[in-house]
C-alpha cells in the first residue's frame, strides 16, 4: 500500500505537489462535480442532507439526479475539512480527493490480483495499470471515477462466492460482492453499474460451464452444484446491489419519469425513462480507434465521437497481457478475461458492431448506458489483470525459450516498425511527426527492450523497478487530465477562476431581500447557485425536468429579478459592477409567491403550459388548476391588502407568512414535485399543481404561517431498504465468523 501511495503521489505530482495545474478548468467539471460537492459538503456541515437543490434550474430534486452522488458514504469524510477563506470547497482538497480515489482503485485491484493467486509485485503492476490507465484515468467526472473504482472488489468477492463449498457460503460472499456493486450506484454512475453487473452475470455463467473456474467447489459431489453455486452467487450479488443502492435508485426512478436526458450534439432531448432510438446511439469507438490500445494519439486522437474514453493501458502492460494469453491460457480466468476484453471492445464499436445492435434489441435496459465507447472500461479491467499474469510469467523465468521463439519474433517486428516510424521522417527531413505519436513509438521501443531483458537476463529487484518505472512513465506521459493554468500566452481557460470571480456579485445579491432568481447571460454559465447559494434560473446537468423545459423562458413566472452579464456588456445602468460582471434589474415578475382568489380548470398539461407561456391568463388574479377541485375561494373586498413574506428558503424547506383577505390560494414560484409536504398554521395542507408547473396551497382568511418540507417517500423507503441490506449482510458475516467459519 505504501508503494501504491507513492506511485499515486508521483503520478499526480502536478495537482498534489504544485498549484500550477488543475482538474477544474472545464465548465462541466466545475459546474457539476465541484459545484455539487460544494453544495453537498456545505449543507452536511450544517447537519442537513440536501435532497432538493433550490439554487439551479429554478429548483429541482438533487437526490433524483443520480450523478450528484447525494448518498455516497465516502463523501462524508469531506465534511471534516473546512471551506476556504472564500467560503467555498477547497480546490486543493478536490485534487487530493481525486488522487485518493485513484489510490483506492489501485489498492482494490492489487487485492483482486492477490486473490487470484498472483504475486505481490505483479499485483502491484495490476493496480497501477488499472488506476492510471484507460477509462479510470481519463474519467474527468468525479462521479464516474468513484463508481469505476469498485469493480475489482466486486469481482474479488464474486470469486470467493464461486469457489464456495455450498450455496449458503456462496450467498454470503455474493452478498458482499453486491454491497460493493451497490457502491457503484451510490457513487452516481449508472453506466458503470451496468457494466459491473455484466461482469457479475457473465463471470457466473462462465463458472457454470467451466468447473475449474470454481476451484475446489467443482468437486462438490452432485451434478446440480455446477449450476447452483454460480446462480446463487450472481443472484445474491445483483439482488443485494439493488437493495444496497435503493436509497438512490428509488428517487432516481421517480425523477426519470419526469425528466428529459440530453444525448449530445444536435440531437433532441429524450424522455429519460423511454428507450433511446438506435440512430441516436452514435457515441462509440470508431474501428480505427482499436489502435489507441497501442498508440493513444493515433489519428490525432480522433478515435470516436462523443464522450469516447481511450482504452490505452500502456505498452508494457499490453505486451504482458499478450504474454499471459500465451503462457497462462490454461487458467480459466485468463480465458474469461480475454473473452470479456474482446467482447467489450467489439461492443464499444457501437453502430459498427453487430454485437452492439443485437444487445440493444435483446438486452433489457442496456440502452440506458448509451455511450458504447465507455465499454472500453471492461477491456481495461481485463487487460490490467492479464498484465499481472503476464508479468508474473515473465519474472518466473519459465518458458523463456518459448517466448523467444514465438512472441519474441512478433514483438521484434513491431519494434522494427516503431523504429522505422521514428527514423524515416527524420531521414527524409520531415520533423512534423506528432510528438505524442513519437512518444508512443519510444514507449514501444523501451517496452520491447525491457521484454528482451526479462527473457534473456535475471529478473531481480532491478527488473521490477524498471517495469514499474516504465509503466508509470508511459501512463504519466499521456495523462492529459491535469491542465496547466499558468505561464501560457494566451492564458488557458480556467473555469473555476471564472466561477470564483462571481464572489463579490454573489455577496451583493445575497444582501438583497428575497427570494428571487438570477438569469446569467453568459455562456457557459458559471454555477453560482451551488457554489455561492444564489438561486439561478439555469445550471448544468445531464437531465432537466419536463416542467422546467416547458416554461424555462418565462422569467416572470420563475421569479427572475436580476440579469447577470459579463463586464464587457455594453448595456447601460447596471445596479452593480466590478472588473468581471455587471448586474441589471430584470423586468418585474410575479414574485416568489402571490395570492389568488379565482381558479380555472385545465386538465391538459400541454394546454396549460401553452396558456402560461402565451400570457392567455392573468396569473396574478387567476390560477390554472390541473384537477377539478372546488376550493371554496372567496372574492376579496375592493382595496383589500394582501401580503406574503418569506422567513426560510433553502434545501428541503420553505417557510413564509401570508395574509389573505378571505379564503385564497397561495401560489409559489416553485415547481410542483412529489415529496413536498405542506403545513398551514401547523396543520397538514394539500399541494395542488397550478399554472401548469407550480405549487398551490389553500390558505384561510387572515394571517397564516405556511411551511413546506421536502420529505420524499422514495428516499425514506430507499433508506430503509439500503440500511437493512447493509445491516443484514454485516450481521450474516458476523454470525458466520462467530460460528468459526472464516
């Protein structure tokens, strides 16, 4: 572990040992992962679990949007650290947390390799390769990284389940695999969870057909054992994973029926709970992208559209994986991993692959993992373990003559081709060879030289240091995730700096009486909502609710009081101005809440939204009701004075006082969404959908105190199921240990 920790520090020296590089230069990384952490940690430190985000998209379910990782337990450690003097989540802590996730990934893969009987050094190579290569290192989104680190532990305990002596033990170990599979759900990336579940199901099926994969369990003595152990192991893992992740799955299922997902490019948004048309699934690996396994910047890096992730795991690990296929083919799990990696790469080709098309049509819900190119993650997982087998074989000294005669010749020709690719442009005076391709050719030559060293000479400590050093050097050279933020002309983009430049205008806005919302007229918009707690009209997310999209341009309905523009804007008469921003007052809106005494019934959601957007109804005096309810509203006397004043406005809770002249309907500029509970003067009150998307609450004559709390039943039910699952599995293992069964 100390070696892996040292490797992590060396690999991420840019963000751990200097302040000249940053992971927070892009708008997505800052507006999503960093901003969400800022909101979450800030509220946790105040003793509040933020289930509702009132600061972006005019208010939305923070727990329903899975990528926010609201329920990821490891994030609780971040609440132990204070915010910076600027009152925001520390960027340095973000970088350290990012590196810690990679350290855990390396440790988990090391543990898996040891479980498979691989030696310590080769297991260390596996951990380094998995953590610092492929999708894991190129996943700039924190939630994807934190989901991706758990697969080695899932596979480790699945192996123990498959080797169990009976169904009961298989269920116990399978349950532990399920807990770690559940962690991929809680970390926020359903795509990674689907891929990990495929590994569980396919490995169990493989073990059912290949008795040697189950070790001693293959000699159970009854024919049904061939199927019972794998079936129990897989069923326990998948069932426990669903139950462990229920606290996230339940609110996400509720949210998906009310949300639209973005598919990238010029494609239209699509309902999140409906199957995506096959023509829209274009984010795959191009056929020539397979070459990125050896040359990560081949074809100028144009290896696939959309959010393609490079499968590059380093030249020497790839070479070692080939050695494993040659020397360790008798090991059933080597054959399984070879098949898994090949199938993953074929599927990653997307629309070019018959496998992808068939599984789209036949496999339920697989379309939810729409970016086929991300399936290189499974190929990376397989290569990392195969590399450990290969390194073990090379260091053992066995079969050297076979390697020299067989693979040695093939590798020699590859090295000759690499040397020619390096030398020919220089010979003909063409120095325009891409430097990254040149770097890859150098790694091929060095890896070939090290391979020759291992099959001809002793394999002691020096050889091990050369292997680890070359892999780190190779993967570190193509790690483009940290970006240089100083000493360049023109200055590189630094979106975190752009967000933090809003601190003064955010302080000015928070000094104004509210609540209100701000429309930011600058692209991409800085997420000052989640960073500084200023309610805004927009934000950044992979999904949006259908309600928001139906009225997103109606500033009056959504209580927009201010417009924020860059300082370069030519608009006159700002109410606030600094070196970066200008703030203007928006046209008058309906406000944060208002009182009406008349209603109009309109059952069609589309018609109601059209009437609201078309100003067909005076919403200040009349509310559109989505259900035919007689509220018994009274008409106020002429000149009656009515008022609304807010006392609380934050995540999960609103509180206000209202004074009505007669029985009335209080309309709030807040989206109606399941889970909100209202009380009027301490008594439960109904919440109606009004004006197509808003909340309406009946209030009596006179003064009233209205309180709204977000307590979704989906979170409560999911929390119960998840807690019971973790406790049940823990209790089962405790009782097993007490019975003397380690």
